[in-house]
C-alpha cells in the first residue's frame, strides 16, 4: 500500500494552523483602530523583503535547510511576496480545463489505467516531479513581544507549505488563496530567530484549484508577525439588521469570541463602540463577562451585544458610507488589553417574495465583471495601487460589481471595495473542471470542500461589499456543495449563496446563476413561477478579441424582467504575462510563451478581458460601457396621446442624476453645426424625465444627428469632470432635405 504524504492526503489540509478570523490589527490605541491600518501598530511586523531561496526538483530532494546550523550562504535571494516562476524558477503554465501536470502514463500514482491504454487522473496523488521552493530568513523579536502571543500570518502560499521556526517544525497548510496563520509563541526567543518555509508546487489541494488561469507558485502575498496579548479577541462578527420598511431604524449586532484556550478568559468582557464616518461616537455597548454568556445547549462563553441605530447612512456601491466598529477586550477593572476594528456598512440584502434580490429594499442590478487577482507584471502579487487602478477603470466602464473568480482575493481588495463602492460575490477557492464532478459527490472530500468555504466566510464576513457568497466554479454539483451551502446560510443569515455548475436547486444555490444563457431559455425561466429565484449570470458576454457586439440585448431583458438582474462579464482584463525584450520594450505572453510542458488547446484563451492587460480599453469596452449604463436616453410613446418623446432614464439604485451633465452636438454630414448642454438634472433613481430636443438649425441636409454625451459633472476618485459615461446618437429625420433639393 502506498504510504500517504501530507500533500497527497485530502484528510490533511493543515497541521497546527490557527483558527481563521477577521484579520487582526493588534492596535495599541482606539485612535489607531479608527485609522484602520492593520500594519501601523508596533505589534505588527512586516516580514516581506528578500528571503534566501533554493529550488529543489521534488520534496524528497530537500535538505535539512531548516536546521539552525545549515549554511544558506550560496542560496539565491528572492523577493517575498512574489511568484517564483516570474523570478526565473520553473515556468508559468496557463490552462483552462487541464491540470498543470505533464501526463506521461509512466506508472506514477497520479495517473491510473482505467481500461487498457486509457489513463485518468488519480486524486489525491500528484506528480513526483513536484518543484519545491525553500525559503529562509531571520527576524528579530523585540523585548515587548515577549510574554505575548505571537502569530505568523501568510496571506497566500501556493500550493502548500511546511513552516519551521528556529529549526522546529511548526505546522503545515494548504488552500492557497486565503490566509494561513500559526501560533509560534513557544518557538521563538527574544532577539534573532530563524524562519524556514518549504513550498510544494502541487498537492492534493491542486485538484480543487483547477481554475482558468496561470498556475503560479510561491509565497505571493504578504507575511506578517502579529503580537497579541495573552488574553485577546479571537474573532468578532458585525451584522446590520433592519426591521423598519423605510430603513431608518437599524440594529447593530456584534458577536465576540474570546480566545478560550487561555485560563481566566471568562473574567474578561468586550466593549464595542461604533463611530460614524467623521469618527463621532454613535453608540457604545458592554458585554457581560464571557463566563456569564450563554446557557444550557446554546453556545456558551461567547458574547453578543446589540444596539439600535437611528437613521444610519446606508451603504451601497453608489454611496459607500462606512462606519468604524472598535472592539476592546477589557479586564475586571475595565482596563483595555486588546483592540481590534473593522468597517461597517449599514445595508440589508434580501430576496423578496417575487424572487428579486434587493439591497435596502430596492431591486439590485448587477453590472458585473469577473476578475482574477492578477497583474501582468507581478502575477498573483497585486499591489494596492494596481487594485485602485482597476476599480477606477471599472467605474468608468459602469461596472458596479465583481465576482472574485474563482477564489478569495487579497484582504486589501475587500477593503477597497468597501471604501470605493463595488458589490462582491466572494467565491470559494474551488474548481475541479479537469476532473469532473466526482470529488463533489465524494464523502472522502467533504471536509476539504467545507473547510474552503468556512475559512473564506470567517475571514471576509465583516465586509459590507460582499452581497453573495459563491461555492466555487465548474465542479459539478454534489452533496459537498449542499454541505457548504448549509453551513454558510446557518452561520451568516444576512447573505445568500450562489453556485452555477450542474444547474443546482435551492439546496445548493439561492440564485439561478448560469453561464452564457440563450435568450430563449432566459424567457422560459422568467415565465416559470415554480422557481422564483433571482437570475444573475455568473458569466456572460465572453470578451475575447473584438467581441460584445450583441451586448445591448442582455440589458433590454434586464430592464424587462425584474428577476433578471444582470450578471458578470467574462472577464475584466487579459491575463497575459509581461515579458521584457532585449531592447527594453514589453510584450505580453500567453499560453505556450514560456516553452512550458503543458499548454492549453486554446493557448490565448487567457486573453478574454474587456480591457487589455495594461487596462487600456478594447473596442468592446465602449459597447459594454454604453449597454450597461445606469443612465440612458430612450424613446418612449405616451400611451394616451400616442406622442413619441425622448426621455432621460435613471437606473441607478440610489443616486439622482445631479452628479452628471448632459451635453449635445448637432452634426450634419460629419460636421458639427452647434453644441450645447442642459441644466443639471435631478431625476430620481428609477424614474425618467423628458429630454427636450435642442433647437435645430433652419435647414439641414444629408445625414443629420443629435449626439448626446452624459459626463461626470464633478471630479470623482475614478475620473475627472467631463469623463464620458454614456452616449446616444439620435437621427434627425424631420426638416432635412437632400443636398440637390432646391
């Protein structure tokens, strides 16, 4: 019988990993917590930078590099965070459905002969040639960290890794797209310490990570050391609940979990304070001591506090008003020993009795795009600056939502979407596209599936930008998905769950979220009142090459059927890798550009963005911007008089149109004859306003048009005043004569 190894055992997804929680800031003061910079405290140490690095062909070839007397002098230096393929070690592999394994049918365990001469993949086993990158560095533990709990936090490591501190093995982790944290208190000493990490390119978890993307490896997100007091807040969950139909009365509910592994934790209590956007105190609550919380078969020793909030400023992607919640752990003398904080957005997501997804009681329309957490120059190491640029481009193209296809993103992405206003579908790191749906129905993989969902939710739960959770992508539909759905809906009663693959029913998905539906099928679904779930396309309008020409048809249907609520275009930006040529110029590579062993049958299938890899617009981007614009100019007929008029339609969720200006040009045979602009419109959301046509010149001949442009009236974070968001051309047919007419 084959001896199982940790990285080939779906039952071993971690060893000694710390429980998942809302990201820590370990703040020193309330003022620091209000600022919300999780890296500002002296109790948070940045471990990014150059680490010693050596690549081995397989895990078995690795030396005892973690031992304190091992000589690393001849090792290379590698930046952390980064993907090692982009630093010259191994090769990036792009695939859509294929796993990145070289298939050789040579008797290795990862392939099994199912009929004579026919081999299939054999999870959980992976190829023996499994590139293994070993990292080493030293770090200093200051005096004021001693006597506290020390946690090391890896933001993202692909695909699995072991950790040693001072020569002693601390633990193991997989699930490459969310944080992995370890308690290293018992392993460190004051002064100089050693840190060693062994990363394997493949593990059994790779079978659950067969996304349509570049397969890249290494420590690719931030590494931090966090020092917490012995008695500390383990986690907390903030929920905003509304019972009043006009959304003027809210209840803030906060649940706080102490670290229940520390003696006497029950003597402590939580102080919870809510501040508004100007940092004025809104409300303050104190829990009972944790020892007095809960009873009988209810969860014990966990505190929940609630407070009414009158007339809260509501969070939407159009009005992303944020409050700040500060949670303090206090002892019996009411002395604060630990402080954490998060942003709070007052909003409520519901599916009404007609099957319409609503936000704050109003129909929510998703003008969405699928996005990979990826940058052409740096792979899956994506800077805050890059993220801000992407959100600005999305806003200029009238996108209001992102599906984190197909895995949780960097924590910073969610912070920015809260701040700048983007709705999110947060997607579990799960896709078995090249393996089919077998694992989704297998009880042997239930724990691995469920853990990926629970860890995502536990990390990201406090972000108001998240309106839906997703169970992953293209993995069939099975009992494991139903288990994920059940846990999420019980833990988080403020959001819903979506999943596409296998056309699942409501026990797996609260939303009908297909890929690339036909218009005829869509009409059939809209006519079927036996399944009143919202209909939101998880992928549509595939944006490869010069596409998106039929885009407006989708939005005609969105405006026609209340339950058809938009969708997510596949996808945002071309997933190309920047390659610097000898002359210093940049070219962009796709599948096969690196002479890799595995190449997708359609090697340029990674180039399917609305925008290019450098975020410049493709031709289709202008069609997308216009087709999904929340403000349109339309021709309507008065049902009583039969008169036809032009109107300005406001399809924003919350905003009126005062932030926009409408200008026009009168054009004859390509020559502009006149131009002008209208006074500000204050058209309320969901309504229309008559748009009077400008006065036309006395005589027009040939082709004549009125060109309308809707632009920003003031500077916004994403664009200056005058930036165009929509245009419409109206032909002039009355009073026009041909050039040769007398």
